[in-house]
């Protein structure tokens, strides 16, 4: 019983572990020189503390993620801190707050799916709703990294009203990378093979036979394949392909969205945002600042609270990130843009902020050649697109990854892990 697993992200590693434990001979093939995929805990040296270039939070009491952390003996702590909305120099306190009840009522009554932009225009198009529209579009772009002109209102309703991932938010001590390294170690203990630095450009297949055609003429063959690549790669024409083509898979991929995100990590010589000279000028909380939002180019920021740290993380998702990514700015330019945003938020001098900067790194996941984006989201009227993407082909090709998951917590590490578990179950009949 042999199987190839394409991709060493969360879904690939977990599925491979389950398969290896069941007696399969497993070979994991990964383009990067590391495991983890969109999980990337940076090694010490760049920053003085473990810093997450990719996934960072466990969004709620998610059963599979937390059970694996406990099994691995990796501690995790609840993140905390106050939320703060940075206002413009001429703020209008409370603008739009009276419309939230109306927003939820309209949302509950919606009978036909629309894009978020269409829904807002149909029911909240007047000037009095300007702040509400800004907030909703900001949430969709920021949290879901989605385009409001494509994102499903039905999906937003499920997320907004059900709050399936509400509750505590956790951070993993030492970073998410510890869980990925542990899964990889578990695989090796089961005599599985992990091949790093092996980009694959083609999957040539027929029933019962698969060949992965890699760069540099490094190929892999086996009777079955589990594909766990991001939707951005699977849908990238010219960068990766199946021979023969999988038309049904392509049709499914066209009906889901795949977001854009830029993440910026800035470590300062001290946590200046806790000092009166800074927080009084900005009007931010004096103590316990956790996450803050603005209308700047890099709009969303968070601290490491309650852990003592001088690290700030900036986040830009959705169309704003896609637009900025097209300019192909380097890390130093994105750091400069981030400092400009922070100087406006804290109403301070940009040069003063720069003098406090100890280290910085900007990660544009939309330009990452092995990802091409952030994570998936539902588009309006996408039907059973995720189910279509997850369907096995000729008992030879199988699929996992967060984009294939139809359950709760879409777009998260939990979704990736759950999809890996599902795929391992689909393959169980061949043992």
C-alpha cells in the first residue's frame, strides 16, 4: 500500500501521519525547503522572540488542533488585550452604531445569496450607512482576506451570527511551527519519507498510476496520490497542471475565492505603545492593548499581549493586499509603508518610529510562488464547489487542504487538519 502526498502543510502532514500509522508506505513531496506551508514560525535570529510569518492564532476551542497540541505536549495560552479603533483627526464617535441591529435583522431575513457588496448596496446604500459599509467591508477583507465583490453573504451570515469559532483565541508557545515539526517527526518514526525542495509542475495520471514531474527531472511515482496544495496553486494556469486535465476540479476552483494578504512583523527596542507619551497622543488604551484597527494603508495591528513583547504585527487582506501586491514592493518598502501607517495611527514622527525599530520583515503571501494567496473563502452562489474539489478521481487522486473543507472554521489550520483526516478516511478502504 503506497501513496504519494503532495504538500507538507498541515493537511498533508496530518493525513500522512494517519496513513503511515495505518500501514501505508508514505512519501511526502514538498516544494519548499521546510514543512508547514502557510504555517511558518521564523527561526530565532531575525527577531528576539518566535514570530509567525503565517498562521498565528487558534480561533476558538477547535477540537482537532487543540487535541494534537495536547498530544504533542505543546503548551498554548489564551491571547488577550483590548480592541481599539483608531479614529481620524476629526472623529465622529458612535457613527453607524445604531445600524448594527438593522444589519443583523436584514442578514437573518436574506433568502437568496448575494455578494457582500450587492447586499450592502441593496439594503444599506444611503449616506447614513457609510460607516456600517466601511466596517463590514473591512471585516470581510481583513478577517476573511476576501473580496466583498465576490464573497458570499450567506457565508458571512453563518460566520457572523453562528460565531462557530467564537470564544478564546490561543497562541502556541514557541509558534505553530512546533506542531508541524512534531507531525513531521511522527512521520519519520513511521518510516515515511519527506522530500523537501522538490517543486512539482505536472501530475501525470491514469487509474492506478501517478507520476509527479518535478523541476530538475526529479520524478516520483506511485499508485495513488493525495493532493494538498493551496487553491491558489491548483487554480494557477501554467504553473501546475494535471495530465489528463481535471475539468471538474477546475470548475470547482473557479467557484471559490482565494484571498490575498500581506503580513508585516516589526520589533522595536521597547513597546512604545504602552508609554503615556504615545498612547495619550493616539487616544489608545493605556494598558493591555491587544489589537487595533485603522483606515491606514496597513490597517490592522496586534501586539503579543499578555506576553511582554516589543513585537507589532501588521495585517492587510483582501483587495487592498491584492492591489499592493501587484506593485511588487519589496520587504523594505512594505516596512516603510507600515511605519507611515503607524506614525499616522499614533500621530507621531515616522523617523522617531524608525529610530526605535530593531528588526522588520514583510511577507507578501500573494506573491509566494508555492501559495499565491492567503486562504479560501466562499463566493456567492458557489453551490457545492468545495465538495466538488474534494471528490476523489478514479480511486487514484485524492484531495485535502483547507479549501476542500465544507465544515466550520473555513480557512483555518483546523479546516486543513480536518480535511486531512477526512482524506485519510477515504483511503482507508484500500488498506
